[in-house]
């Protein structure tokens, strides 16, 4: 019992020293882009109109899933770099974090900064950029719910680069994952043929998160 107690006591002394010995790293930019063809939830087409004949809607990406994606990237890069990695943000005049705005298929809420500006901050020993692209092509065709073949060939592409405080690249890696499994699509047209509604159960936020985690585990 005394030996066990001594081991625990020594671990309480050594473990904090191990943590403090780890290099500090900051993720200054995460680019997470989604092909809108894979995220449009409902597409409505007015078949008898020439102007404003269609619109589509995409589900809102919950903030907690955005935070979970950032946390997963922090953990993966901590493992890769043997460092304590956290997201770091450029601040605006009101001392609020500047993040991606969610335009053109980019996921909002991610850190966004230039490498030069991040290096000038002198806050970390390592600086990381992480890119994720979920495309509608480049992967494998999949079987739809009605046993037909999909017109989309989804693919996840990930790329990471890390730099030391002097700007020298010390780490680079990329990975593509090309098998998304099964997709489903439902289309209905009104009795008079004037309106077509296509509900595409392709990639909802929870699906994107799970697919990303699976892909990240292979990174």
C-alpha cells in the first residue's frame, strides 16, 4: 500500500511537469467547406415560372457541432504534434473573435487569420492551418434508397500544415476519404405538375459531423 501511494504521489509531481514540457500550438485557421449539392435539404421548383423559379434550403449547423469539430481537430493535432493545441483567434476592435462567416459553403465560427499575423502574435511555439473540403465528386458512387446509383460521388479531403515560430514548415499531411456509404433522395410533384419538391436526405449537420470524425480517425 505504501508503494502504491508513493507511485501515485510521484505521478502527481511528474504529470504536471510533462504537460508544462509540451510545446504550445495554436490553430490560426480552419477552412471547412461543404459542397452545397450535398447539404441542400429541400429544393422547390415552380415549373411554370421563368424567373425566381426555384429555391433551396439547408439545415442550420448547430453551434455545439461546430465547437465539437474544432475540439476534434485540436485533439488530433495535439496527437500529431505532441503539443498542446488550441484554436487561437484574431480579435476585432471590440475585442471579439473574428471567425469564418459561413458564406460560399464554408462552415461559420472557425478561426480565421493569416499565417503572418499569427506569427507576429508570438503567443505560441507552433502555428497550424487545417483544411477540410467535403465535395460532391471525386469519391465513389453510392447506392440510393431505391437501389439506384447516385449521381454524386462524395469525398472528404483534409490537409494540415504546421509551422514553427520562425515560419518554417515542420509538419504537413493530407488525406482523402472516398466512401460515404448510402444516400437517399425523395422527389414529389404536385398533381397539376406546377411544383416539384425534392427532399434530399444527403448530409445533415449530424451526418457531416459523424463523417468528419470517421475521416479524421484515418488522418
